[in-house]
C-alpha cells in the first residue's frame, strides 16, 4: 500500500489468506494486479521481483514498513501437501497453468511428493521449493529488513501496533485472529489442519526439510 507506506509479502502457507483478507481495504488493487500478472496471478511473489516492479513504477520503498510471515517448515510442507493434492507423480493441481501435465484422479504419498520436488529436471512450479520458498529465496539479502511474524503466534492487532498508523487502523480495524480457509475466505477454521505434521515424516524427510529451511528454523527458533 503506497499511501500508508507498507509492503506485505504474501508467503505461501503462512497465514497469508488471513492477512490479505484483513488488510484488503487498503490494497493498491491495480498495482497488485499489475505485479501478479507476470506470475499468472500467483500472489506469492519473491521480493526481488516485487521490488523490480515497484522501481519500474518509480515507487521508492526506502521508508516503507516491510512485513511477512514464516511458519514451522515441517508443518508448512504438510499443509502444502494436503492443499495441493498432488497426482501420482507429485504434480499439484495448479501445474497445468504452467504447461505441466497432471493425471487427475490419482494421488501420491507425502514421501513421493517430497522426492519428486527434489528432481532437478522438473519444472519448478511443481516443487515445494517453488510453492513454499525459504527465507533466502523469498526475501533474498533483504530478509533482515522485514518484520517476520510467526504464523503460529500471529496477531493482526500486533501488526497494526507495529505499523503505528492511526489512519490505517481506522480503515482496517482490529479483530481477533481467525484462521481463514485458503480456498474460501468466507470459511473460518478453529485450528490449523496440519498440527499432526509429525506423523508424515521419517528421519530422512525431516532432514531434507531441515536442510532447505535452515534459516527459517533459525529465525523462528523452530523445533521438529
């Protein structure tokens, strides 16, 4: 939002639907759509692409409040797996938009989904590394400039306090934190649907995620 000088970077499977719904009234819709059109409507865009687009619009972000969310990566990837409904080859439901064939009516195990994502020959759109970027890939060298909130402890009122803009608060208001369904923002959930994430892992899978999301784990002080 250029008027209130804030940038929220939507991080996939990190309570992004909840935050986008809460701050929807102040969104620069035309600008957001212009940025997202280069990503086929994907709202989860890395900061270096967003920054490049803003520079092309002659928008100086030096004094902007930058924020986003992170999440326990082991739970985050289980949430992604349940959401993306991969076919027997590990191909998510959105991949046909990127020209990747998908075998409808089939499915795969969590282990298959993880290992298929590690295949360097696959198009990146079908990989958990693409869908749920780690801190380095999402924010680049600028990650320390962002206020990163843990989605497990998210409080939208705390974000408003940190922004410290009465005119913004008057527009978006305050409310109790609610988990919003990713596919239908009118549906609220009582709890996260992946709290049983440990059941999906063996030692090898746990270490694969720990290695790729090392910085995320460090910043959030996460434990398996």
